[in-house]
C-alpha cells in the first residue's frame, strides 16, 4: 500500500517538473520573441496576454 507521504511527494515532483517546463518554455520561446518588440508593442502584447489569461476558469483554478 502506498503511503500518503509518497503520494504527496510524487505530486510535488510532477508539479515542480511542470513549472520548470513552463519557465523553460517561456524563457526560450516567448521572451526572445517579445524582446524584439518596441516598448509600446511589448506593453500591448503583455496586456493582450493578461486579458486572455484572466478568465473565469483561471480564477477558479487559482483560488482553489
């Protein structure tokens, strides 16, 4: 029988790996492309991303 500590450890490892993948992808794919924009284009791009991200599904997942 698997102990609860083992299950929590597995969840933590998978979550950490997922976050590392997100940060890696952001650093190597998104940032270089956004870095080539002018200041105004950069601001508009990030504001546009925020509008897409901040939705009801995100709020529910973030709050729980």
